[in-house]
């Protein structure tokens, strides 16, 4: 009997994209973040990305750990600051595909100002936001995405604050690509990520994903698997829907799809255009002197 055959084990197709020396990961059983990483690995394959030209930047939080687990050039930055870090990285090295991978608390609360201004400037970065409606790592506090009525550690009788509708925020701030899926829509997520790799400008993908430990449990939504069934029941694909109408409640429909896919000059292109024009004007001035 061959011992070589006995020791062989099937290789998970995602494994080559992971830093297996960093395993086991910190994510709880049933957490949706790992599912999104699987989709990300598939998107890298689908879009034929040269891996040495992809950089991933994340902030702080459970999703922020993604940067430490993928086998790419990665930067685990300070809380809320992934986007300015990524913007600088892209401007300094335009040949890179720069991905920001973080959670709703990091990107939309602490980093909310950076989010709207990077979209406004059309920074050429891809922003993946895993939205679990809560601050996960810090203990389940209410976030700017927590649905009205949902219970969190800081809203034991239910949140009374109006949450952000993230696709609407992204589009109205200037994003050129906006999509939303749930962790149930694995093929759609991978496809949207691959599409974002092919686009220039600020691309935003929201992935609604379960935090069974803090959000699902407190709101009696079951475990990770129960949540997948809920996502399947509650989600409706409406590609091209107006982002104004995409609020997500504790119950009811979750509209998913691709909502925005437009072109406009990026931050880098506008800078280069102005530089060219300025140099042209200066030299014209010198020539006429
Ligand atoms: Fe995932 Fe929530 Fe656990 Fe964080 S606390 S790893 S978001 S399940
Ligand atoms: Mg969160």
C-alpha cells in the first residue's frame, strides 16, 4: 500500500489564496465573513488578476482580519482609515488593483467621512463592505447600519435611529459601481467582485452577512444556517433598482442586485489632466515670452 496516496488530501480551491500559517482564523462558527472571502478568491480567478498586482487594505474589526488571512500584499490599518490608506496606495502605484475589505462599523461609522469623499473624488479603489448591522469585534454595539427596532448591546429595547442605506449613500456620493448581495448569493458576489476588478473608479459592493454571535442571537434570528434560509426567503433581485428604495429593515424584503454601473473620470485621471494642462499653459507662456 502506498503511504503517499494515503497522505494525499483534497485541496480546497480557495486554499492557495490563504495564509494557512495564520489558521485557525478568529471568526465564529456561522459567521458570514468567511463566505465572502471564498467569493473573493473565486473573483480573483474569474477576473484573472495577477496576484502580485492586487493589494488589499482593511481597517479594524472582524472583517478587517481578512487582510491578514489572504495571500496578497495586505495592510491592516487603523480604525476607519482603510480608504485614505488605499487611496494613497493607488495614487503612488497606479498599476495596482487596490481593494478595501472591511465592515460596516469601520467603513461607514468611524470611516464614514473617508467613504463619502473617496466616492466623490472617484478614487480608483474597490470597496467591499461586509454589513452585519452591528459592531462585531467590539461587542455588538448599535451601528449606523442597525435596522430600526433591532436589539444591540447599546440598544436593549431596540434601535430608534434611522440607519444608512449603503447603496444610496455610495451612489449619491459618486460611486461608479454599486451592488448589494447577501452571503447567500455566493455566485453573484464573486461575479460582482470580478466586474469591479474590470472597472476604473470607486466601486462599492455591500454584502449583508450574519453575525450569529451578536446580532442574530440578540434578535432571535437563529444561527448562520437559519440566516441563509432567511436571506433566501427575504431577498429579491432587482438589478437597476433605484438606490433610494433599498432600505433594509429587521424584517421584510432585502433588495439585492447591481444598481449602478457608469463611467466618469477617476481622481488620478483628473489629476493627470490638470497636470498636463498646467504644463502646457506654462510652456506656452514661456514660448511667448
Ligand atoms: Fe463574525 Fe460576529 Fe463572530 Fe465577529 S463576532 S467573527 S462578525 S460572528
Ligand atoms: Mg459590522
